[in-house]
C-alpha cells in the first residue's frame, strides 16, 4: 500500500518551540525588508500605563489590491494586551471653507477590512489586511479630501499587584 506521511502537527504558539518560529519569522521579515522597498521603521504604541506593543509595518505605502502586512511585537511591552482590533478605512472630509453656516461636517468613514485578535500572553502577532481594488484611492479636490487610513485599537489589561 502507498501511504502518504501524515503532516506534522501545527505548532502550539504557547509552547517552548515558539522561539524557533519567531526566529524564522524575524528572518523572513528581515529578508523582505532587504530585498524590496519595505519599511525599516517601527512604532512603539503606549498607553498612560506604559508600552503596549511595537508595530513593525512591512511597507510605508500601499496600493489598491495589496495587503497591509505588519507584525505586532508584544515582547517589549510593559502593559499586557488582551485584544487588538485593526481596520483599513477610507475617510472623506469636507474642507472647513465649504461648511455652510460654520457647522462642522463630520468625516465619512468607510471600513474595507477589519481583524480582531486575542493576544494575551502572545509574544508576536502577524497580521495582513487586504485593500480591495474597489477601494477609493486618496485624492484632494476643492470640495473633498479622501485618504486611506489604518487604525488599531488595543485592549490592555491592568497589571495586577501581588
């Protein structure tokens, strides 16, 4: 009988083997940064209680049809994060000189993709959010300003003192 080998079980993200996966992932991130026009920037995101996460975007600019890809590194954080929500949106605003009777017109926001992840006790999280080809590209006219934006929200857990 011709028996195919069973695939290896998927690694547990909380096991000791995670360090091997992280080194491979970090090596992949470094290779992608060196071989293409990728961002070498990182952003530290903090709350009033301390650092929550370090965000490592793969690129500075994205086009329609591409995926917004980034890594969230929680290992440097001093504040535990329970959940992260990230969205790719388009925001259209009307310049103040176009308001009638000086009444503020709120921006129109359209969400194209969204992701929610639980991340308590995770060291790293890799995310990819698509920008659809049908999304509105960024532009500016006398009557409206449209631009894409990436937003993230972090639900932190207060440190428990013993």
